[in-house]
C-alpha cells in the first residue's frame, strides 16, 4: 500500500470516529440512560471496527506513520 493511501485511510478513520462521537453526545442528551447505554456500546463497537479496518490496516503497512500521527495529535489535536 502506498504511504499516502495509508495516511488517507487513517484520516478517514479519525473523521469517522469524530462523527460517531458527536452522535453519542447528541444521543446522551436526548435519550434516557437505560436506552442510551446500549446504543453507546454499539456505537463504540462501530468506532473500534473502523479503527481496526482503517487505522490498524494502514499502520500495519506503514508502522512509521505512528510517530507522525502522535506528533500531529500533540501539536494540533488532530492528524493533519
């Protein structure tokens, strides 16, 4: 896999996770706790699956990108 494609996959995974976190926040404010908890667990599972499918796959091909990601997160609070 090309390194730029790996970067694209990682960024897509981060974007997806941010969107799903926003959904969780919305649901938390709109649903009773007994309904929210199972929904939150399913969304968290989806986030983990996205991370595995995109980020873990990209890092398996280019493990050196991990340092790049950590540096960008520390500096900008996101992977640019």
